[in-house]
C-alpha cells in the first residue's frame, strides 16, 4: 500500500484525453477508418464522383444491416458489464425465428400470439440460464455455450432440419417509414424500416437504464466487485439473473426482426450473431471482466463493425476480406486503450521526473541530469 | 546434536516500521523450536527472513551449519530449508506423488519414473504412519492431509529444517493430534523444526525450546522443560506504552444492539449487548472466528440459532440489505476486496450502499458528485474531488472512502473489522478520531481488532473469542493485555 505524495498524484491527473474518455479512443479510430475509406474511394473513382460510402442511402443501408445485431449488442452490454457473457444468443435467435415461423405458418396461432410465443420462449430460456449462472459458480461462458448447443438442437428438432417459409405475414415490420424520400445525390429510394427505429429506442432505453438508474448502478457494482456489492446490500444473484432476462427480451425482439427481413425461419438465421454482438460490445470499450463500458461505446462498436463489410463492398474488395478487416478492428480497438495508457503513463513519468528535478533545482540542491531526459 | 541454523543480530525495517530488532535465533538438529508472540510481534517477518523472502538489514548474519550465507528463496530451498505456510500452494488436480515431485521429477532418458516416485512417496507416507495414499488427488485432501504431504516432501528431499507456520489453524483436535505425532517422528529423524503457533498446549506438547517475540524484539528464550504457561504469557504481554492511544470517553446511553446465543458460521453461543456511545472490542487470535461472527450479525452468513435485537426489536438478517436497512454498517477487514469498487470513482463508491434506502429508481450523477464531494471535505480525503478513482488513493484514504460509504447510509451500529490494518500511524489517529465522533453522535461500535494496543485503548468493554466461543467479557480495569491474552490463547483455568 504505497501512499503517494500529493504532488505526484496531482501530476498523475494530467493524463491523456484517451485515458479519461475511453470511448474517444475507439471513436477516433472509427473516424480514421471512415476518412481512409472515403479518401480511397475518391482516389479509386478518380475524384469525379461523390463518395458513395457516406451517401445517405448507404448510411441507411448500413443501419438496416446493424439494426438487429445492435439490439442484441445492447443486451450484451448489460450482461457483460454485470460480469457475464452470453454465447447462446445466435442459436437462441434461430430458435425464436423457427418457433415464430412455425406458429404463424404451421400451428396457425395468428401473428401476434406467435411473435409473443417466440419472445416468451427466449425469455424463459435465458431465465433458466441466468438462474443457473447466478445460483452456481459455473462460468457463464460454459453455461451459455451449453445453451447455444442445446438451442440449436431444439431448433433443428422443431423444424425437422428444414426451413419454415412464411407468406410475408411479418412484412409490416420492414415497411418503409419514410416512403417517397429520395437520396439527394443518387436519387435512390431512402428506406428506414421499423426495426431500425426499434433499435434506436432500445439503445436509448438501455443507455438510460445503465447510466441513470439505481438498476444501472448496481449492474456496474456487481461487475466491478461482487463481494463488495453483496456487502453493500445488493442482491447480486437476482441482479445477475435480471441481466439475462433482459437479454432474453432483446434476443426475442431481434429474432422476430430478422425473421421479418427474410421471411423464413431457418437455423442459419442467427449464425454468428453472438460473435458479432460480442465484438461490437468490446470494440465499444466494455471489459470482458465486467464493471466497465456503456451503451454509447457499444453504439460506436455497432456502427463500426457494421460498416466494415459495406466499406469493403464499396472498394470492390472480395467479401472474404471483411473478416480479416473485422478481426483486425477488434484487436486494434481493444488494444488501443492499453497502448494509449502506456504512452500517457510514459509521458506522465517523464513529467514527474522533470517536476522533481525542478523542485530540487529550486531548493538549490544539485540536480542529477541523468534523471532528467529533455 | 549439531546446529543447523543460527541468526545473529537480525533487524528488518520497512518504511516507518521496525519489524525486527536485533533478533538472535538458532535451531539444532532433532529439535522443535517454537516461536510465540501476539499478532504483529514479528513472527511472520522472521520466517520470511529464514526462507529468504526478505533480506535482513545491514549487520545481521545468518549461518547455515556454521557457514555464513546470504539467503534467497532459491538458496534456502537448495540448502534444505522448507517453509510450510498456513495457506497451501498445491496442485489440486494432481496426485500426492505428483505434488511431492512437482518441479523435481525423477527422469530417466526423458521419461518420468512414475513407479520410482510413487515408491518413494509411499515409503515416507508409511514411515509417518499417515495412512495417506500416494495416488490420492491433492484437492480431495483436507488441510491436514495437505500439510502431511508437504512434510513428507521435506523428508524425501532430505531437508534439514522445516518451518511450520500455524499448521493447526483449521484442523480438528484429532487431526492436530495426528499432525503432532508426525512432527515428533520427523524430529526424531534428525530434522530441525521451527514451529509457530498460537496454541500454548501444542507448544508445551511438542516443543523443546521456545522463543518469545514482542514488538519485533526477542523477549526471552526458554527450555520447555520446567516452564509454566504463566511465565510464557507474562513474556508475551507488556507492550511499549507509546503504542497506546488515549481516547476520549463518551457518556454511554441505552442498549441499541443485542446478540443472544448467536450460533452459526463457526460462532457458537455468543451473547452480548452494545450501547449507544460505546465501543465493544472483539479480541482473539487470528482464526478465532471473530470475522465469522461479524458476518452472521450482518446477515452475510447464516444464523443457525439465536436472536439479534436492534433497539429491543427482534430482527432477521438474511441478506446484508436487511442489516443496512436496520442501520448497521460493516467496515470489513479486506477493504480492497470486500469494501471498495476500486476502478470506480469516490462518488460512486460512497453512494452505492445507500441505494437500499432510496425509493427513487432514477439516480443523478450530480447528486452522487455532491454527496461524494461533501465527504471528501468532511473526512479530509486527500484528493481534489470525488471524481478520482479509488484505486489511485492511499490505504488510509481508501479506508475513509469506506467510512463515507457507510456514513451515507445514516447507519447507527458500526462493525469495524480491523479498522486500521495496513494503515500508517497518522491515518490511524484520524480514524480513531472519527470513531469517537461517531460515539458522540450517539452511535455504537463493535470493533474486531488483532492490534492489542488498539483493543485496549479504544474499547469500553472487550469480548475475548477463542474457537468461535466467548471466553470472557472484560470491562474497566479488567481490560489488560494479560487478561486478553490468557483468554485468547490459554486454558480458562490459568
């Protein structure tokens, strides 16, 4: 337990912007990425055409692609801040889509009851996993991995390994909310389907919940130090459980949106959703060990990851390249915080040394020039 | 009987603390040399010097079999000095044999000689009459079994000296008996054993000599034969009066808290009352079950039997939140792991426990900041404002954040578990002052402490706990080092 002299800790406060505002790190990487793509595109098209990457129609296109993973990523943010993780979301989304599609086309339950049945099953399954995670000491990684495999099995059993095709009963979910609006540059139709709106509403609610409520405070507390949280009167077990319940609701909603987009309940529907949403959350600065992160960071992660594939398209690169790019972005975004910390730590140590040297100099003592690199 | 180890003139200073002062100590072949002393007397530091973990200050010398050596952990090991700490570092998923030979496997042409290693392990385990199997999985053994394996390791590798730090701390009486017999066998095979224990019965049973430490100094050395417990305890007490604190007395008012026959989590049948304006000190040796009792009172461990009354009303604490709602506060011993959210700001730490008492679902960061800043000022936490992350504060200031967290809940019954552990002298005084201020406001304090001067100078009454049971309740002039020590380590009869 080192007691720092006051002077030193005062110096320590003058740290880099990146250290104090961690979302700024990833935001600047994102901005850099956008600039590079725009410049490349201008260069490749000979500087004659408007860069289509930042055209309204393309931006809205990106939004459509990230809407559903974004909804799941908001839930993943809450789960991960509480110290957990959920690998099952992808297969759970597939299962929900198959249940909902079956409800509509085979069991003839009607649209609304089928959708509710799908969402309710997601909530029930997440609740079961959350219950096991919060009541035992088994790693959430393992439980949700088991969940993922189980859900895949249930889904395949339900649909007899076949796809469940609907007759467009959920088309109202992909209707265009701004019918008739045109892109000022390309004059293509602009499309904002309802699920994009729902994504923004959920992100807003998630952000408010984490940042401005008692519930949010407690989620951060149990993620930071569950033992101290327990002794501060927080019901750690039920808080953990609640994070998975919320996750269930969001995966349910997200899965129905996905189903509406492709009109078919199929096992591949949610494939990779867990990887994408976890990547989005960690790009946004949420720590795997919990207690750190926020929805604003996650939103940046969502847009960042979502625009990579699109950007590769714009640059006419083969679509396989996007995986390499996505992977690199995750690695760079997550290590950037640490690298900038090291740099600012190095700078502040130098400042300290200089400060001490000045102090000694003003006291009239001999100054060791070796400890004062200028 | 030849000498294995000799230490002369050993001192060890840490910034601001003289942990050891001119200690001389020696160990012969075939003897058990016991080390006794209160918590903080310097026993652990001495062990660390012996095992090479700490270097003694200038002027101290260590001789191994007559030759001067400068110990480091590696050299100590290769000379044959083995330390068995209270907490084991073992490979839980490996077998006994694999644990014994971990890092020193017998290998022939690149292949492990499993049969040979097993044979040697079995031989020693049999010699010790331990009944352990060399194939048992280490994680399946209890603390006593794991200790025996460590001792067996000492014999297999022909160690010269074994240091045992509180080996019987969590053992049952049958296991203690068994372990003491094994130590006897090992001793007779010619090894030297340094034995540290709070339990005088054990010291008298297996010891040949005993050295008593107090405040980092060697007080005396005796042959066990002919020594009485009274003499030994007399040597252990009598601390430097400058380490005591003169506390202002506060008028004591009505009873606010009462425990009746509280049993659970290792505590057995403990009853006491606590009045407003009063500090009840809970004394006892490390591992006597004091913190365990506090957890029961606070609802963080189960109450199996007994009653807790607050302001005369029967309460049930099945979760800490109930205790907090009943105006209890728990300043835990291990503040970094159980009291603080280190990466979070002071403001966030200060406001977290009071969430139990608030009705509003929505919280505002600026309210947290206002409350945080108020406590930064009130408790003179050395930082510009409450937006500093707690991890950046010193130990004393971190403890103040813990206090602020509980003050913010407007609690009235405070449990302080080791309130000044690891805190420098200046901050200690400040924390004592804060405690007295609490008493003046009509609040009440239960204080668990292993710091003898702290217990004696701060408490109005003292409960002495041993093995989870209340051995004595002392008040007024009865509160003395000797009385506390006799009750916490000795038999009731002396």
